[in-house]
C-alpha cells in the first residue's frame, strides 16, 4: 500500500536524522565523510568514519587532550582543537 510505503519512509527519515557521523580521526561531528574534516584537516575518505546515535554520542567517554587539555571523545587519535596526534594508547 502507498500509505505503508509513506509510513516506512517517514520512519526511516526520523531514525536516520538521529544518526551522527563522526570523523575517524578526531571524532568530531561531520555531515560528509567524503571530504576534509573541518576540525583536524584529515581526509576522511581514506578511512571508515563512525556512526553514533545521539544518545551514544552524548554518553561516550571523553578524555582531555595531552597537548591543549581540551575535552574530546576517548577514541579520537587527533585533537579537534589543536590538531595534534595523541600519544599513547587509545582511550587513555
């Protein structure tokens, strides 16, 4: 039925709109993984990005950059603020 198709389309648009794409390097929010990250200047098309729900993003563990002390997501390997590479293990 046409109404079922429209309902599915509306449901898909609603659920897709709550997804957040993240740069695979600095874990900053982005709209397009096929371009250069506005925060860390890395080419995001070279690696698979992350996709979180809003709830996952809000609840993700954060850490402070070892260079500038700005807060960033735990899995980030580059700081979105100072653009320096984090040393040591991921998640420290």
